[in-house]
């Protein structure tokens, strides 16, 4: 089953974590083991470019992520807006370098998206027709690259609201205002701060440019202010339900309904802290399985009166953690495919599974992109 993943942090892995994503997952794990890396997430990565091909991912959203923080006490976080701006451009340079090398393809328009999707899927189907296996597909030289839509997770690199025009020119098509904590634009996860005045101006620019706003990681207060003040398209790239995992990182049912009412899509996330109630990093045992992701998908469907049109995949895999912080039955990205049989067993039709895995995001960005 093809996967359209609405949230990956590829440049975070390639630049900040200095991983060579051209290699296999096993090779990266072996290197980090040999170097005796023991930081959270090291030796436990789940994805790489070959892995995403094996897992049948033609398109993803991937981030520019550079979060400003006052105390710098972990592996990402930068001291000034200017440093965040510079790091976002480092991430952008990484994507450009991987484009030059044939591993990635930036998709800026709906025409780009449609043509790339058709080219990728038809190429893979042609390989299957002549007996090329999934594993060997990742090694062939004449490959179609992974398509990506550029998003920004946390607007810290946007120096002033009008800086968004520069990023849009570079290909940015989606924006999340906040991440963890607060920033110059408002409140994010683990805060109850609303939007700043600069955020109101930034939202106006985004609406004019047609940039879709990712409402993931907004505080509850900021979320409802975006709903009220932004007239463009919204989505939630990697967002689960508070009814299943009860803390503020997840959305309340009213928030999920608000995204549905605006024609948005919510991507189910596979970080176990968003799936297992009471999970504590480094202390809790991974008890949740991918069946909880199916529960999340069913919950959004039920809130949409039985429609599956507003739920998709937004894994957030290797977003600063590894399989030590994923469902117990997920070791590599390819395990996302286990959701197919689980959904079918829950009564989803083949067509509904296709909608969840890729159809809904394809429709959404076909409408959102210029």
C-alpha cells in the first residue's frame, strides 16, 4: 500500500544528527553502535531513504526544524532567531543537495504532485511486474526519487512576519507556528499562551500566499485563535486524540471536529508518548501497539460521522527518537504497513484503507498547492 506521510524530519536526521540517510537502517544502527552512541534515539533509528522505498512511500512532508530555546540542555534548540534562520537554511541546503544526488524531489505545485505521484507509482509497479523485489528496489540506480512538500515545524526561523515570502519562494508550502513551549509567535505544546501580534500578521501573509497552516503543536488557546483568524486551509500533520491518550499534546474532540469542519486532514502519529496513557520516557515499558493507531483512526472517523476523508498518516518517526519510543510492534518504518491488515480486520474497505494511507493527503494538497 502506498504511504503519503505528512510528517518526517529528514533534515534533522541528516544535518543535526549527522546520519547518512542514503544508507540502510541497519548500517546506520551499526555505525552508531560502533561509535558507542547512547543518547536517546541513537542506534534505534527506523528510517532512511532505502527504507522509505521499501515501505512504499512516494511522497512525504518534511521539515525545516530549528527551535529557539533559552536553556540549551538537549540535542536540538538554538539560542537566537538568527541561528534558527541559519539552521533552517542548512536544512534547506540538505534537501537541495539530496535533490542534486537524485534521492529527493521537491514538489511545489499540484502539477508537481500529480506528475510525481504517477511517475513514482507507475515505475514501482513496472519493477514489480518484472520481478524486482522490494529490497532490491532500494538499490537500483534508475530510481524515482522520494517526493517531498516542504513544511516548517515551529516558525522560529521566520525572523519577521514578511520573511515568510523568502521561505515561500524557496518552496515552503506548509507552516506550523509553534513546537514545544512558547516562541515569538505564540504558545505550543505544554503551554497555555495564545498568539502574538506578529503571528496575526504572519497568518495574513500565509493566507495571501496559500500556505496551509499545520495546527499541530499549538496550545489550546492558540489553536482556537488560528481557527478564528486564519481563513486559509488548515491541517494537522501528526496529531492524535486526547480521548485516547489524555494530555495536552493531543487534540480534544472539539478540536478534531474543528479541523474536520474546515476540510482538513489529521495524520495519526506513531510516537508512543501520543499513544500510551501515562507514558514516561526512559521509565515506561512500551505496551501500546499499532492497534492504538487504528483506534486513533477510528476515533477521527467516528467524529466525522463515519467518513474516513479526514484522517491520514503522519508518523513523526525518527523525530528526535527511535524505536525505543514507538509502538511495541514497530521496529522499522516498513512496519507501518502492518496497519493495512489491522484496518481491514476492523471493517475498513480496501478503498477506505487507501484513503487513509494516501488518498486523503493527495486530495488535500491537490487543493492546497498552487
